[in-house]
């Protein structure tokens, strides 16, 4: 069997998106294929600070003459994300992945509705791009606190043929209100499944809406993660049978119906 | 410069092909990381702690990174000894991995149940008794902190098996030397030093502990000097006792330090979380160190610390 390993990648570009968020492109010399909802573990190539890699959901994968470009959207929340924001372009990082179970795009009956909140955009944007490419019709709702916090609105429009519904809590752009409230208001009977990533309260609301409308929801969860490959058991999520499963392998995308009662 | 380095080592009567083992709780049951790090290439793999029945483990959050380390409180989530025997052990055996089974119980009887079940299976090289987990309510640390409880536990298990019994000790024990002495006197073949340090990380904004159980166990490079000190102290007190050193090993040179402090072998734990091939890389770096430094046999290093 071929040995799997991490691979060195180059920080190819960085784009500021909001006061706290930025986009990165990583150039991978080796082959890399990812599906929407999968993640990578990223860390420095040397040194023990930070000690552990950090998980990042993949926002997109593209080809370039020099190799595969992996797009990430990052929110500065701590030591490593702060480092990523200052790291010179051309720096080397170490990437492990892609990992995990993504959205079940091919299983999803038409017509899925995609929901993203804030920095939860990456897997949803990736899924939108993939669905567009396959010619599968879908709708997309994207919410943030204010217009300044809406990431990559042009890319979101492009991936949805201009049909994305934007929402802001303060009404500074698009519909006013929480994205889940707007979705409830504009719900269409043709919606067959919800694919969502965002803050936990948003995901609770999505799961509740899915139950009410009797559709399945696929939720991309975020848990603190040490290894990303199923051995630390730090990132576990509780299922309805009471068992804990590692979100790095059983997830990070879970069916809401699998999850413990609180969902 | 030495071209051929003898990497094989002995932990008591058990020969390991090299001194690097994957630590319990960081390498699954031995097969999870085969694509990154074949278990048969290591000195051995120590399984996730096994209890008589499956355990769900602790609520979340369970982990947090701290300076040069991490705190975990997993709570010994495991599939139980029966599933290990039927679903995992045959494949490990077939690969030729040296398997050390980490054993956990809430009571003496539970430890015995696990060992008795494993006695019916081939392919177990040794048992490592977890008497030092800081993250469970019952069992574990109770035995590791009290020499007389540990004495009874080890004597009872000693009667059940001829396989090597390693006892993984807690650095949180108030009198580690007394606990070590009790384990050895009761028939332990080796001591694993050390499990995680009980620790607390605080989320200042939430004013709450960072892991759900409050306290957790600290591992990683932050604890290496503490672990080295304990290995050296136990080695000095019991120079004949085989010791397996563990605590913050990231590199081959870290492994060398534990050998110099008196360990016959080392375990690599948290390093595997940052790099699933870490154990293999430690073996390679250890070999390279020996080549550079003219060490023909890795056993020359054991206890070789020049204290003064």
C-alpha cells in the first residue's frame, strides 16, 4: 500500500476579506483532490509552536501550472491563524489531507438549499461550485453580522448565477435578519435537503427547521481537533445512541438525524 | 561515523526491534495509522486503554492546546477488550507488530477480566497497566497513588499471566518512588514513566475550564524536563528496573535523552497528533544520531547520563 503522508505546500496568495477574515491559496506540488465539506490539517513545517496542526475546511480546489491550488477562508482567532495572516507569501507550510466525510452531494435529492453563516462559508461555497458545475439546481442563503463580514460576495454570486440570498443581522446588505429566519420566511416546498455550515446556534436553528419541514439537514460541525486522523478522540461528536464518534472521520459533515437529541 | 547501528533493545525479557513505541491513546488500537506509520516498523505499539466493556468517554470539549503541550480529558473511550480481540488483534498479529496492550479497570476485578480475556489470544507481547489516568472517576489513579493498592493489584495480575507486566505510573503520585517500589516488589517487569500531569487550562472570556471535566492531563514538550527528572530519579533508586520513558518526545534526540536518563525504550505520544508518521521519524532520527555520534548499539545510551 502506498504510504500516506503530509506534504509541504507553499503559501501562494492572501487576500484580506474583512476585519477578521482572509482568504489563502496554498500551492500543493503533489496531487490533491477534495470534495466539498472535507478539511485539511495545516501547520508549520518546523518548530513546536503551535504544537498541533489546525483544521480548515476547503473552500475550493483549482489547477494551476505549478500544481493544485487549495483555497481556504480563515478567521483570525488565535496563535496560528494570526501567524497565517502575517506569514510572507512563498512560505512553506505542512498540509495533511484532505480528510473527513464531506457533504453527500450526489445522494442529495433535488433541490438542496445551502446555508452559510459568517466564516462557515468555505464548505458551502465549495458545494455551490460543485453543484453548479454538475448542473444541479440549488439555492444558497448566506448570512453575516453586517456587510463588512460577508466574505467573497462576488464569488458567492458567481457560484450561484447571481441567485444567492444575502442576509445581514443589521440589514446593511441584503435581507435583514438571521439567515435561518430569512430561510424560514423564503422556504420553498421544493427544498429537499439543507446543507449548512456556520456558528453552532445557526446549526441548531437549521436542524430545527429541517425537522419542522421533514427534510434532512447535513451540518458541517467544528470541534477542537488534535490529530485529524481519528486517534486522539478529542474532536468527538455525540450521536443519538449516546456514542461519541470522531468528527474528523465520521464528519465533519453529519446528518442532523444522526446527532444527539440537542440537535 | 558508524554505518550500522544496532537499534534493538530489551525491556526486561522482551526484545524490541528498536526503542520507539507508540504511546497508549495516541495510536488507536494499532491499525488506524498503518498508511502513515506501519506498526511493525516500530519497537512496539501500546494500544488505547482497554476495559472489560466499551466506554463512551468524557463529554466535550476534551482537548485544548497549551504552550508547548496540550491538555486532554478523553476519559478512556474504548471499544472494549472483546472487540479488540476479535476485530483488531488478528490483523496486528499478521503484520508482526509487537503489541503491548494497555489495560484499564475501575476495580481490580475489571483489570483481571481484561487480562484473562487477552490470555486466550496469541500476539500480545506485554501488558501495560494504566494506574495513572487523571481523567476518570474510578480506578486508574487510585491504584497509581497508593502503594498498597497497587501492590495488591499487581500481585493479583501477576498470578494470571506469565507475560511481561508494565505499570504506567502517574507523575501526580505524591510519592512516586514508593509507588514504583511497590510495583516492582509485586512483580512488575517494567515501569512506564510517566502518564500525563494533572493540569488546568482556563478560558478567560468564559471564566470556565477549557475542557469539560475541569482538570485534564498535560502532555507534549512542556512536560519533557519533568518526565526526564522522574525517569532519572527512579533509575537512580532502582538501577536494575527496566524503564520505559515517555513525556514530550518529538525527535530522535528527545528519545536519546530518555535513554540517557535510564529508560530502555521510549514512547511517542502527542507527537503523533501533529504528525501521524512521528514514531517512524523518531526511529530514523535516533538512528541518524547514533551514526553521527559513533554509537554502535543503542543500548550503550541507556542510563549513560554523566550526572557530574
